[in-house]
RNA sequence: GCCCGCGUGGUGGAAUGGUAGACACAGGAGACUUAAAAUCUCCAGGCCGAAAGGCCGUGCCGGUUCGAGUCCGGCCGCGGGUACCA
C-alpha cells in the first residue's frame, strides 16, 4: 500500500477488534466501570449525519475510557415503536413489524462500518416481545404500587377517519389525511402519577451537577412550582362559591371579572339552558389541544350572566365569564381577571368593556394602566393602593406573601403550593406500541393480566390475513379474536384493553435494560448495581424535558418496585446535549408559486442544470421533504468511516448545530492522508535503520531529558502540551478544540528538524491521541510504527507536568484597554519589574505621549494595562 | 403566546472578564510538473497607507469594569421544546 486507503484499513481493524472481543462489556473486580450511552435511534431506515455525530461522540468517550483502564459498557438498541411504521403501512401496504425490523437490519448495516466500540451482543429493539413483555411487568408493578391510574382525558378526534390524532397530525385544526375539522373527545385513559414526584424531581435537579444548566432550568420551569392561594368568591345567586386560584393575589384590588374554563362544571351546568354558551363551549372544543395553539388563539369569552362578590369589597359585584384561555387542568379551572396587571386580562377587558383598576403603581409613576399592563417582577418594588393588609411600598413578593397571610388569617382563602407538571397520560389508541396488559371484565371491572401470561403480544394478522392498515382506526379494536380473553380474576369471558403505551414509556427504562438484556425480570439487580448509573448520556437537546423527565420518574418508580438500586433514582450522572446537523436548502417555485426543493447534487453555483437560479436557505434541520439530507453512507463509501468521524467532530462545538459541507469532508480526508503518509515515511526510515526501536515509548518519554537538542526539545514540549490539551478536550466534549490542537501539532511535526527518533515517538503518541476519533487509522499508524498489540488496548498517554511549563511568557501591553505592544518576560518576574519594563517600551511611551499613567494593572502571566 | 438556547471574517469556528479571528474550508501568489491532478511553501477581518503605523470591528441600543465576544438591562433575528413526532 503506498497511499492512504480507508477501505483496506477499516475492514482489517474492525475484524481485529471483533476477534479480540474488546468491546464486550464485562463486570470486572479490579477496574472501575464506565457506562456511556447515546440516545438510541428510531429505526427510520437510513442513518443520517446526526446519528453519525451522536454515536461518534459517544464512541470517543467509550474508547477514551477503555484507554484509561475502565470496564466500559457501550450498548446500542432501537426505539422501535411509533407512528411512522403505521404511516408506512398505510401508505404502502406493508406491516409495521416487517417495516421496522427491515429498517433495523438496514441501519445496523450502515452503522457497523463506522467502527463503533459497541457491545452488539446487548442489542435489542423495544418492539421485541422480550422487551415489551418486561415493560408490561413493570406496568403491573406500578399498578400495584398505585403509580398508575385511570381518568378521563381529552384527545383530538377526526370525525371522518373516526380515529384519534396525534398533535402532529392536526394541521390548522384539521385532520392531516381527511382534512376534517378536528374535535375533542373525552376518553378514559391510563396515567402515571408523575405529579406525586413533582417536589422530588424538582429538588433533585440541584444534584445533577454534570447536566447542562439550561436543561435543569427547562425542567424546573416545566415542573413549575408556584405558591398561590385559593379564594372562594361568593355568588350573588344561590350557587356554590366559585373557587379561584391565583399566584398574584396582591392584585386583588384590580379584580374586575372572573373567568372560568369551558370545561368547568359551572360552565357545563349553565350551558344546559343557555344555547349561546353551549355553542361557545362547542366552538372552543374545536381548538387544538396543544399549549401553543391555545395560547396563541384569540382570547374569547362569553358572559354567563351570573355575578360574584369581591371577597374584600363585597359591595363590588364581578361578572363571571367563560374564557377559552382558562385551563381546567391547572389550578381550579377558575381565575379572577385583573386587567391592570396582566396583559391577557387587559386585552380581554378592552375587548369586552370590562373595568380596569390598578392595585398598585410604580414609585414615581402614579398613573392608571391604559394600553399596557403593569406586570412587575416579584423582586420589584411597587406602591400598593389601599391594600387591605395595610402595606404601602413593598416588593411584589412581599405583597403576595402579605395578601396570602391576610386571607388565611381572615379565613377567606387557603395558601397553596401548586405545580404545573401534569400526570403523564400513556394510553394511545394505536396498534404499533406496547399493549397495556389489563383486561376488562363485566363483573370484576379492570383486572390486571397475570404476570405468567406476559407478554401480551401484538397480533400479526387478523383471522389468517395480515392486518389491513388502510382502514382507519386501531386494528386492535376491530381484530376478530385478539380482544377476546378470560378474566384473570373470575375466569368469565372478558376483553383486553386495546390501547397501547406511549412510546416514551419504551425509552424511559431502556438504559436499565441494557445492564442485563437477557434477564427474565425487567432488570437483574446485581447487574444494575454494577453498571448503573449511566456515567455519560449523550443526545439531542430536543429531549431536554419530556424524555429526560420521564426517565427520572421511571427510575424512581422502578426503585420503589425493587427493579433498580436506590443510587439509580437519578439514572444519568452526566448529560451532554448535542446540536443538530444542518444543511442548506435549495428551493425554486413552480408556476403556482409553490416551493419545489432540489437535491444538493443537482445544484451548481446556485443554478440548476438548465440555468434556473435557486434560492439557497441556510442551515436548516435535515429533513427528507426538504431534500437536504446528506446520506453518511455516501461519505463513508467515498472517504471511509474515519473521515466521516473526523469531520463531524472537527469543525463545530458538539453542543452547537453543525452545517454539513462536502468540502469539509474532503478536507478531513486530506488531513488523514497526510498523517498516514508521515507514518509511512517514518516506517521507511525505520526500515532503513534510522530509528531506534529498542525501548518502549513510555520509557523513552519518561527518560527524555531536555537540552539534548533544541528542535527535539521544542517538539517534545509541544507533544506534551498536545497530550494535555487533547485529554482535557476529550473529557470536556471539546472535540473540535482537541482536533485543532492535533492539527497544530502535526503541522509542527511536518516542519520540525527534530531527530527521526523523536518524530517517531511523537507520531506514535499522536496515533494514541487520535485513536478515539479515527480508530482505524490510529491502529494502522500504530502498527506501521511498531506499536505492540492494538492501540485501542494501550493505556492513554500521560502528559509530564514539567514539560508543560514555559520559562518565559509574552505579555501584551494595553494603554487604556488598547493593545500597543508586547514584551517577553520570565514567567515569575515580579509585578514592579514587569511594570517598569512595560512603561519603558518605546511603543508605550509613544502612545502615552508624555502623559503620566494614573494606574498600571499587571495581571501576572496575562496582561499589562496602563491607564492614563 | 410561554420556557430554553444561539448570533464572531467570504465560510465552519477559536478565545478561565485579559493580545478577537487559533485550527480548518473556500480564495490569492509561488514551487514541483510538458500539462493537469496530487503534494508542498507563503499571504490573507475591513478601511486608510509604499511602509511604519493608524482607525473600525464579535446582531442592535445602553450599562458595569482598568479591560466585555464573554457579565447586566432592553430590543431584533434564528433554532429547540410546548405534554399524542421521536
């Protein structure tokens, strides 16, 4: 071989690793364990650059930990249930199971060439009955412990297709296939009691020191703890008081109306003999169920005609409205409207001619609210207007606290801590998911299936013919025989639950299953005890809230049921959230002005082959419909896996989005070629007898003494700095910085006049440093240069502290914050002497132009700033 | 709407509050070559200047600081999440 050939090298070293069984995770007594996990993929059929990026990062960590003497668990599996499989079956007539397993085989085939250090013996898919059967066992345990319950909840209903729609399937309030106006429908569904853990999940966030602060903050806000008060408002008619919840009771004086949810019992009751109200409630039922849609929708209301008395000033009667913006799920489903201090209430009041009355002013700005509500932060000071608790100037927080205390003392209200977090509805009216293992019996009601009857398996066909997915609705519902079963309790004829579980359930415990994928129970305690927790979890920021919060809940619930040790209730010790891989979009318009997308290979210099100019939209998330997906398989075929790996790690910091460019991949390949050639050249010189091979590398490194030769000294110092920086880079996800340092060092190595022996040593260390990122090339270089065994098995190099320190430093000198000169001084020179030398500098003197410095700031080893 | 991020040369990006633009791409000049490819060397934020050097510059406006890309406040733009996409 006379030039770098990734194809030859990569196949060779992958078989070498396989033969050595290096990536099989084994419990070890004398090594520390390390569990590194990347969020497992949905088997869409093709891997994309985002996968390559995600798994390469995990692989760098896993290989680094192997080199630092850890027993490493690095598994892979498939998040295999979900809607795309059913959609594919609807579109092209296949079966979700065949589609999914076919995709898994394809994707595994695309991932294997990447040379990831994965223990493939632990692989599973969540649609394997062995996996979801254990999930059903978990469900039954949760049921027994009261962690699951049933209640009514609202779903999107497509009245034409007669099917439940996911939020994603509702477009502008219409069903995505039928185009029919979507309605809301109430169904009895299963819920996990995650809300019981609100406080715990919130408090434990503080302990997650190795999670990004932004993720913890997002979870904190999602859980949404607030202190407020429930206040009953007496009705002027005979009805029971309306209880409102407020987190800003200090604005009570400004209360001018009550708004209740359309779902509120009072709304429903009044609607019975008020057709106008009934129509209004029906109208609000057509809205999307998403929070975003509700918040953005026009705020509308209708006056119920009933009134309540203000609890502090009973002579004031407030009208009660039904408002489409009031959520039944949060608080009490009733709020008091205070237009002066809430923009939404103000808009509502202006629209319907309701009173606007200030409860406080800002100091020095004693004017009434007109078009913009006055909403102070809780720490901001305001001046209350005839506040009943007798406070005047105070912060909002003090106002809130005083109000709650006053109401409680008078027996007019109750202070309450509430959370925004709602229970997790897990029922899905779909086929391709884990069946909920319960049975409905006419005499016994809802009965859990017996554990020995698990798994409750999905039927593949219906009466001998494969299930037809072109018929809308849930195939489990209409299946001729699957529903029929015996009641586990009384033995009478009964019906299976036909709802399946949310796919978030599948991904809420897979990390625990990886510790013992063959166990006959959900986990095996001794394995969970050994491998948990996940030391480093890596995945997309889009999972910052739901997946990660659900997993934290699941780990707690599994601990309660005896499936995880207590230390695992926070299952992910460290979390890293990576950015997306993006690509330009190329767009033209057809004659009706509709967008038409083009593949990157069809566009040259911003034009199509026929010369039509193309609009280029930068940095969009890769998606099939926009035709901007770059298939990593093409890159691997053209340049090899190491090039793809090197590229996805090199240019962009891993937490940020990365733009895919073809040129970037070529550049990566070019560099790897240079490294290969350098090793090849040194090997040739070794063969010619120039290089001494007698001693091991670490011995030579340890024995190296400075001063033999200045070029050797320079190179060795640079090498140790490189070891230090690459090590730090790998440990802190600074892969791009580590790679820049490797470039820098290699450029220096290419130009050095150091001895062949020193170059040879440096090159071997460089192979070690590159091995987590480009493992195949590293093995090749290692072996060319006579390294013993496999580099993947070789201990990580350690930088010598003594080689890191420089004797002198270059200090920039600023005059009034602008750089004017620099001086080179011994590292430990004292401040006064540095100051003297700085002021003596000719450029500084010129800059001062005779002026006397007022102050000179010397930051040792950093900078000098002369202030005039 | 709400919550959380991000914004730096032609491009990707670097920079514990301390020399803004490391490293790389694209570009320019040169070497090698009959030529091209490949490879190698050098140049390169903008403006002014022959040069020395000067001025400007990290989305916009303001603040803190001897010193701000970095910290604080207010905007603008883009992205993620928003509970049934995974």
